[in-house]
C-alpha cells in the first residue's frame, strides 16, 4: 500500500460480471512435440524419450513433461492473435479493464502424468478480479484457474495464474 488515496475504480460492473466466465478445449499430447520442447529446455529425462525406460519404471509409454501443458493451451501460430504486449489473445482481451498486461503469479499442482497419445481436456475459468494499489499506482489482478483432465474425468493438473491489468500511464 502506497498510502495514496485510490482514484476512480478500475473495476467496472461489466468487468466484475465476467467472473465465472470460462473457455475450454482439448489438446492432443504428441510425443514428438513434447520431446522437442524438453530437448529445447535441456530436460533430457529418459522418461520423456525412451518408451522402454518409461515402461521399466511403471509407465505405459513416454511421459509428457508436466509443464508442457502450458505450451499446449497457449500455443500461438498466428502473430495477429497476439496482443500488443505479446500475450496471446484469450477471454481477457475484451474485458473492460486497463489495457496493459503483465505476468502476476503462477502456481501448478500436478495430480497424474500424461502420456503420448492422451487427449487432455482443459477448462479455464475467471475466478477473481481484485483492484490493488502498487508503487506505480492502481492495477487489477486477474486470476484464472485452469483444470486439465484426461477422459473420462481424471484430473491431471490445476494451474492458478494471475495477470495484472495496468493503465497505460503509471499512476493513472
């Protein structure tokens, strides 16, 4: 808290009415894709590359590196689908909030492994909008929860992600 009085609220009734909005989809888990991602990240865990090694350790096939899920949801193949700040367009692009976005926080909870050939269904829900005051002025914390499930309903992971919505000019 800066001790400065807050000016007009950045949160509008229209923005608050969006809490509970969601989007969903499915992604195919393809070994070649997650293996390229793991190699590029320098994570050469044999569980990701060697099916015999994975089976010897109790798995039916090569495992997907857990954080690969975030790349499948936020894939961008068309630069026109990026916001000016480089963040992929999503449900928040139409939110009546300050236009600048900045990463806030991210938390992952993994419940089950995913394997090559799995189809993972995801659901992303807007769970909170909170106006806060920072050193540079007011901003809105946008909190999303994304659940990832393998059919029929096996929970694979939960991601809690926060973006900050800031005015164009610091402090206003």
